[in-house]
């Protein structure tokens, strides 16, 4: 494949260079932890940006405002999505732009709050610092959560503590290897740090035309606004992802429920893929000392500290 | 952190190809730790698109690594490079290999990111100029220029015959 330029002497030089390179790196083996680290960081990234992304996408609904329908919030309007009239609200019309503008403001205001996601377990997130505690729904034989994971970024260092209650082991993991990168930094995981003016995001989403405000919907007796987020499926892709659904409170405009789908793999015979719905409820807490305390957990006395890779592969890995 | 079962295919792929990818990353970065960072970052980016990756992920991973290497994957405050000891005790002359690695990595540091990527692609990966251009996202003529200038810079550092061994003995 290679065509060295013998007239410039590149052939000999290239051969010598290739030999030197080979001698230098031939003994290098990929650490087994590299993929685990990547998966861990990717999961953390997804978890950290989930709400911000959801809110960001919600913001995008505004973009559709001038194009798609006006959202019905007129009391008495004969529609299945008509919300119950609020005592302090007279007849009015909410456009998608208005809804998303309010959602953008709510997203900014959530910067001072703690979110609690109730799905497959619990996830506490301090939106400002993105410090998190994840509590598994699965229970150990003792009745305690099977595992808890806390993550935090302080001083440019990502720190994670994993506690596994079934076997009384725990591990810690820290990294700052990408902190000083020119483009990838840990702070990029934080909300409102990048392209995060929600109102701008609305406009970008408007251009993308990927979302729409469906309308009001009662969710467990609560007045919410349902938003549909179409997946960015590429033409010809094997997987055609269903849309995500986001419910925001009709008064506070904070996200209260999300629903997305993941494929059940491998596909059934014939290649047909079924999709499993993942629903998360979200509640919001003020950053009181009591609530902030929910973000941390200490390994119980008597638990054994083991290497992170061992915990990930031997104890937590099989739970995946 | 538990790893999803959906990444089992990727784990199997890395079992087979991870060493080769890391060796390329080490040369691109250059350095052992920087190479691991580069490959890990490429893996993170791959994971974000994993559900959309059809077929062999190697070309995708390589493209990410080369693009990041050219785009300036550099740690602003480099940690002191720890020259990794050979994994096998069977290597006869550890000191020689470490010296050679030091010379090579120091030499590669002299190149611009694009020159280094072109040199690694052409002379380590044995890619053709067209394949290198595709990996780097540039023209064939740009590859020729970068590779030639890279070699020129290495010759200036090592010597016209690119004898790394002699340079090592001279204590570069």
C-alpha cells in the first residue's frame, strides 16, 4: 500500500522509522480498564446532561412556535388536551414559543436546585455542581440498595465512589487526565457552560424542526405540558429511534417526567426490533443542608476497599 | 460503574484490536499516557454513536483519533511522561528500549500535529497517501507535504539516515 519515494530517499528513512516505531510500541498493551473508564465517563456524561439536554430540547420546541399550532390552554376549549382552568388565570392562549420560553427560564432557575429522578432507582443531582448520588433500585439481601454511586467534580478532578452492599465492598475512582485538554474538559459536563442559553437553543431547535409541543395533559392529577422530541434518525439507518416525550409542569415549567425508548437487543428473528420505554419522574428540591446531604454517602464501617476495575467488572458488571 | 451488555461487542473488538489502536495512539499523541487518553477519548466519542455504528468500529475509532490528534489533542500542562516498562519480561534489553522510546517520542514531539499524524499513518500504519488523506480529512497533496516535512524534521533531529539507534547511543 505504501509508496515510498525512493528518489527522495524516503524508502530507507521510512523503513528505519517504521522499525523504530515498531520497536518502541510493540510491547504496549491496552489496559483492561480503558473501556471501563470510557463507559463510566460516557455514562456520567449522559447522566449529567440528561436534564440539561431534556430542557435544552424542550427549549427547542419554541422554535416550532411560529410554525406549529398554538397550544391550547383556553379554559373550556373542547379539546382532549385542554387543561383545567387555573383560578388566577383568565382565558388566554399559550404559544409553543411562550411555553418554551417559560421552560427556558425554569431551566435557568433550576441551576440552584437539586433534582431527584425516580426511575430505575434514584438519582440526586445538584444542578449547579452536578454532584450526584445514584441509588440502585435493586436491593441487597440486607434490604439496603445493592449499590450506591456518588460522583463529584472539585478542583478539576472527577471523583467517584462506588459502594456495593451485597458483598460489603467499595471503590473510589478519580481522574483528571482530560482536565487540561484544549477542547475536552470536565467542566464541559456542567450545565449552562457551553451552548446553553436555552432561549438560543429554542431558536436552533426551531430551525431543526425536531420537536413540537403536543399540549396539556393531566399527569396523576397534575397539569403538565407534553412535548415530543423526534429522534435524529439518519436516512437508511438500521435503527429508527422513537421520539422522546417530556412532561413539564404547567405552572413551574420544570421537567416532571421523561420517557424515552431503548432497543431490546439483539433483534428478534427476522430483524424486527422492539423498544422498551424508560420512564423517569423528576422532583425538585431546594438546596437546603438536609437536601444537599442526600448527595453524599460514606462507605459503612467494615466494608473492604477494592480496586475500581475489580468492582466494576466482578461485582457491578454482572448487574448490567 | 457497571458496563452495559450492549458494549460486549465493543469489548470483544478491543480484545482483538485494542493493542494496535493504542500503539497508534501512543505515536500520535505522542507518549504512553497521552496515547491512553487519546484512545479513551476516542472510545467515549464512539460510545456516543455506538448505536449508529454499522460494521467494524475500527475505521471510526481511527478517524476520531487522527482527527483529534490533528485538531490539537494536547494536554496544556503535560504530566511528566512515564515511559512505560515493557509488559513482558522477555524483552532482553529494557534500557535500550526505553532509550529508543525516549528518542522516538522526543523526535515526534518536534513535529506539528498534522506532520506527526501523516508520518504515523504513512510509516507506521502503512496507509497509502489516499487512505491517509481520508483519515486526516485533507487532500492527498496535503498528506504528501505533511509527511515530507515530517520526515525532514525527523532527519534534522535524528540524522539523514534516521538511525535512531546511533542517536540513542549519542544521547539525544
